[in-house]
C-alpha cells in the first residue's frame, strides 16, 4: 500500500490533476488505486463518481460524509491526539468535524490544514477499522465494505 497523499480538495481530482496523481501511483506499480472523495454538497453519489474518469485498476468511492468525521469516530486515536478521554456519540452528525476536533483540543488547532490533522491522527493510531466499529459511523463501515468488494473482484 502506498501512503495516502492529500490533494487539497475534490477539484484536485478533475482532469489534468487526476492524471498527474494517477501517473505517480502507476509509476509506483500500484495494483489497485482507490480514489476517495467526499460527497460534499453534491446531490448524487453516481453523478460524483461519473465526473471522475478512471482506468482499469482505479476505483472511486464516494463518502457521504467528510472523512474527517471518521476521526471523531475513532475515539482511541482522537483521545491520544487531544490528551484526554473523548467519545463523540454521533460523529457523522457533526457538520464541521475539524472544528469539533479543535473544540475537543481546548481550542488549539492543527496548523490550519486538514492534511496536517490527518498526519497527526495517523501518528496517534487512527484506524478506519476503529471508526467503522463505532455504532454511529455507517460511512466508515460502507468504505470498508467497498474495499472488501474490490479485493474480492481482484
């Protein structure tokens, strides 16, 4: 597995930007490439997927919530990040999950960057599996199920 590369926003996946990212991953001999995008304000998962051109070994998974909501669902990693026990009962109900994490961190931010927050969460043991085990985080469960489907197909 190749390390996750944050690209900034969904529009980074369109046209020449997508080709650039895919070229890098293909040069690294990736067997399968998973493109994860948030639904954001789009109204249709199918339409969002259709807008992203993919090749044979490339798969688009659209998360109905921001994947930062998954950080709220992994209470173990989140607790390490903010240095206290935390539990967010409904992580997917948070419209601004990064703001919620900053609130849990006594108002201290993470360098103003979602990629920096992602690195800090990873360094504190973030696991999509942990997020998927949260009883109120179905989008993480959905993502893991899609990964399993891709694995079975290939």
